[in-house]
């Protein structure tokens, strides 16, 4: 059974850097085709893909946020860390991590973590 | 193009059939994945690939695709299907991912 759980601060101040950790079990991030992604959702709004790290350490980022995002993995700890710099109130959202698998023309995020609400406020 | 377009809201009478669509250039090359999100919960995958349902997803959910449009069909909608539905795919480069804006399904 695959499970993921996000952890990190619930409140950050504007201009600060957000660091979120995704701790997972039930799969290895060294298995070919596997990845872990981050998706956020502002209150009452749509899902927004942020970043994805693959088993081979290939990293992909949303073009609109690429300059602010870093993603790393620690295969031995079964963790993926996302950092987002220069936080702003518009970054207030629930942040999800999810197991990703892709092959050819299809891919999916499944399952997802429970999400963690991050509020940006002074 | 990196956009996937969904209708903001759709309604269906209990027991009737509803189709939720997702349009985007990348769908000519890549399948959409569909997620259901109920209030206060994390998204759950309902359809992936050509028309594949993960275990535990009722067979009233099905997917299809034509040209630049992917569709999620619920045949015989139930009250518990009331939720937000999101499509997700790769962008036209195949290297990045994108979500649609979501469709709020109301079951009347």
C-alpha cells in the first residue's frame, strides 16, 4: 500500500522560503518510471501542478514558478523536499504531494497525500 | 500550448448520464487523467489512459478521447458523485504537466 504525507510549516511570512517534506512508503523512488510530484490548491480554486522529480533525478517545474522552486529526493529516507522562495499571500494554498507514474502517452498521480494548508501572512 | 479547458460547472439529474469535457492541444498526443475531488478531501484518480479505472472506481465512470478533447462520462450518476472533477495531462512538449480548471458536478 502506497502512502504519502506532507509536512512543514502552516504559516510563513511574506518573502520567506517555504520548505515542505513529502514522506512516503510503499514504493521506491529508485524504481524506473516512478516519480513524486507536488500540486497546490488555493482555497476555493483549482489544482495547480508545481513540480515533479523522477526516479533518475530528472526534475520538471511549472514554467510560471520555476525560478522559485527546488525539488530534491532522499531515496534512503523515502522523502522528497520542495522549497519555494519569496512566498507571497497569493501562495496560500493546500499543498499536496503524490506518487506519479508515467509511460508513453499516459501518466497519473495516485495516490495523493492528505495535503497541508500553508498560509502566507505577516 | 499548456492549457486544458473545462466547463466550470455541470449538473445532472440523479440516475442520468453526464459528460465532462477537457479540451487542449496536448490531448491530441497524450491521454488525460481524471481526478475526483470531494469537499475537504484530496483528489482521487478515477480514469487514466485510454479508458482505465483503478480498482474501487465504479464502472459507471468511463473515459474517451477524440482529437483535442477528452471526456469523462458518468452513466447513471449517483448522489455521491457530486464533486469537482479535474483533467490532467502532459503539455504539448510532453515534458511538463498541466491541470484543467476543474468542473463542479452537481447531482440534482
